[in-house]
């Protein structure tokens, strides 16, 4: 019995068929077929995973070390860059705060200057108004002065053409002339004639005008009218005129062509102060 069991445990030797022979006899034995399949599996080991070597493990571990160092370096560089950016941002923030303060100060300065300019304008307007007022007052004063001067001269008459003598007495000469013009006033002439004097610069061979001031306007007006057609004045070459201001003389000179034209046309034309009148209608030089 033992002998038979030993024989049963011994491996069977299987002789593979020759190349090119038909494996018909092999396929007929199931035991040989199993052994053949196992043998084929051992031969075809392409489906098995190869075992990793120690060198590959070391290489991969070294690669991991390099990668970590690179990452650490990159992180450090990024951190430094972020720190630099933070410093720049902080600097920009500080500069913006400074600019804000500067803008606020400039705004205050602009507001102050605007207020000063406004105040200066108001003062300038007030000054202009004051100057206009002064100008108006000056004009009014000048006008009033001119009116006063014109009013005072209404007591005067000028005499042109009366010969000037050396060491003469102008008042006595004028009273003698008026006695010839108005004999009925001889007794009153001393009281009628107030002052007499010549005006202007002396020139050889030329007689200066005489200004006669009367004590009463009615006598001045009487002589002014009576001497216009006086034969005594024509014979002696004397002419009496009004004592006008410079402004009135210039105004009358400008109006003379109109007055003369109106008179030649037979119209009533005359002067009164700086104005002219034609048929009762006033005209002026302006």
C-alpha cells in the first residue's frame, strides 16, 4: 500500500511534442494538458508587475528633495516680493495721505484767496463809487464855480479899442468916455463905475482891453445896450462887449456860424451865457 502511494506522489515526466508534430496525443491526456497550461503561464510573465529597485526609490526621493527646496525658494522669493509690494503700497498710502493733506491746505488757501479777492472787488467797487461820486462832486463843483464866475461877470463890461497911454488913469479915462455916451448920467458916474483895469500882457503898439466893473446891474445893462449903436464909440473906434468866461467864449465861437446865418436870414438870434437862441429855441455847442 505504501509503495503504491509513493508511486502516486512522484511527478510525472511529460515529454513535450516535437515541433511541427500534431499534439493530438497530448490533448488526449488531461493531466498533460494541465501541466502544459501551467508551463505556458510561467513562460508568459508579461502580465506580472516588475519589482521596484532601490536605485529608483532613491532617485525619486532625491527628486522630492529638489522639488521641496525649489518650492521653498519660490515661496521665499514670493514672500520677499509681497513684502516689497507691501512697502511700496505703504509708501503710496503715505504719499496719498500727504497729498490729501496738501490738497486740503490748498483748498483752504484757495478759499482764503477767493474771499480776499471778493473783498478786494467789493472795496474796488466802493472805491469806484466813491471816485465817481468825487468826480460828480468835482464836476458839480466846477459847474457851480463856473456859474458863480459867470454870475459875477454880469456886473462887468469889456472895452476894446481904447488907446492905452503911459501912466494913465484907466478909471478916469472910462468915466470920460461914458460921460460922452450918456451925458444924463454925468453926475452919477463916480458912483456907477466901481473899478477899471487893463488885462493881458503889454505889447508895443497894442492897446490892452479894459474891464469895467459897475456897482449896479441896471447901469451895466444900460451902457451895454446904448453903446451898440453909439456914434461916440464908432468915432473913437471903441467897442463894448460882455465879460465872458473862457468856456463861454469857446461855446459862442462854436455857435457863431449858426447865429450869423440866422441873422442874415432875418431871424431873431442872440446869445445868453454859453447858449445861443434862434427864434426862441435854444442851441448849444454840443
